[in-house]
C-alpha cells in the first residue's frame, strides 16, 4: 500500500477520532440544558439519551484513535459516516411519503413541533381541518359565541336574557376554565351568580383564548355597563397563546413596537384555508423537526418574548379597568398537575400582580386547602382525563371568588 496514502488515512482517522471525542465532551447534558431548557434542567429521559450519545462518541473516538492502523477501523468509520449522511435522507423521504399517503401515525403535529407552537397549530389545521375548531369567526377576537336575540351579548348563558347595563353586574372573562365544559348551571360564573344574587354575572369566557384575546374581549365590552365588577380568569398556559397567530383557527396577536402593544392579524379572515395559503407551513426537513421536537424542552428566547408580551397585556388590562374607575379581580387557574408544582408561568403571573398591586385569587391554594379540609385528593375537583375542573371544583373556586369580591 502507498505509504503516503496510508499516512493520510491515519491522519484522517486521528482527526476523526479527536472530533468524536470533542463532540462527546462538548455536547454534554449541562451545556445542552443551558440552551434547551429555560430552567437549565432536562427531564431524566433526555438526560439519559444525551449521556448515551456522549459515551458512544467518546468511546468511538478513543477506539478510532487507538485502533486506527487496523483496516476494520477504516471500514467501520466509512460505514458510520455513510449512515450519518444516508440515514437522514432516507428518513426524510420515508416521512414525507408517509405524510403524503395519509399514514395516521405520521400525521401527528407533536411529532414535528412543540405543542403550543405556531407550526404545531398549522399542522393541526392542515391534517385535522374538521376536528371541531372554532366555528363562529370574529374579525377582532378570532372567534366568539354567536350573538342572537336570545343571547345579545354573546356570552355563556342558561337561557334567553335581556342585558342590564345599569344594574350591578359581574363580568367574568377568561378561557375554557371560565366558559366551562360542565353543564352550564355548574360552571364557575353561573355558580358565582347564585352566591351573589344581588348581582347579574355574565360569563364572557371563551374556550382556547389566550391572555391577548381575553384582554381584547374585555376592552370591547366592559364599558357598556355602568357599575360592573370585573373578574379576569387566567390559566397559566394562556400565556403561551399570546405568541400565536393561529390556534385551531387564525387569531389576533400582539407584537411590541417601540415598547408598546401593536395589534396584528386583524381583521381575522373567515377562512383558515385562505390564511394558511397566505402563511404557509415552513418545515424544511421533517426528520430534523422530529429530532428537534424530541430534544427541545423550552426555548429561552420564546420564554423571554412570551413574558414581554404578557407583561404589557396584563398592564393594559389593569390600565383599562382602572382608567374606567374599576378594579379587576384576577383569578389564576391551573390544570391538575399545576397543583403539585410551581411553574415559571405561575411565578411570573404572581410577580406581575404583586408589582401592579392587583387583587388575586390563587385557585391552587383554594383547592389544596379545600382538599385538606375535606380529607380528599385534589383530583376530585377535576374531570378525569380532561384537565378541566368539574362541578365540585367549580363550586369551591366560585365560593373563594365570591369571598374575594365581598372583600373588595
């Protein structure tokens, strides 16, 4: 064999082995946690994958260096490099072919995008266009209950009613935790109405709303009433929805322009299909998207953008209500898992309400204290497998909100 060719091969294998080792050392769990997780911590499963990758890379690098003179080492590395190039290409072709053929296991948005991301909801709209998304398009809000002669305000009501704009009223805004999914009489605003018979409680909750849409609905409706009390219910997950131009259907969203809120996406188009044509999905590689979705925990840049927007929107809610001579009562809602851990969003909301000196009902504390008092598990207050509170949970929370309103 040509000595010069052999020398080049040995130098190449030496450099390749060193590269393996460097990658195994650099792509460690601590460095990746810093860039893949806002809390600088990775789930155990992802940590195990990273450790296994590091062990393989470092072990392979050492083996390549120490055994570089053996022909088998050259052949194995050629096979590895070929697989590193060919496998992603083959996987991409197979994924795209399966998606185009309508293979159901491959047409799941969570495989290629983080739940709650724009791409996730674009994929959802493309692959599940008839999955029961919002039906009544609202050019400002995205969607809202339909206004009818029996329901002139477009609220959640048990029957026909005539609005009382000059009487004592409670306007309750929020997402599906406020709108409710139990029978109407068991929902939080309706139960609150029975606890406050001297006031008419209007359920302005709308499923799938983010903090941005809750603010817009409040801004457009509360000044119709002369003496309202305003309650704003925020689920911690509502925060991430503010970054989205689509969530089941196109929606409005805010951006910051010169430090101020600038409303985008309005008027909201009536056709989701037309919106998708104007704002097409951009996933250059489904294989890389699949890998990224497996690794990414929480993008710090997205977190920062989410908190900037929500800070301004919450300030706008407080400014809007206080500007009208009214004080809003905020209610923090949680899915059941949120009762057992403290998320960054919970910390953020509490910090904002404390900074703005806004009154708050923390339903985590309410439900945990009720569970302790009644000697039951907090799970009895939630619908099984759904994540929303049941009638019993709604009753406990409505009582706490009524008590807070009496103290204002």
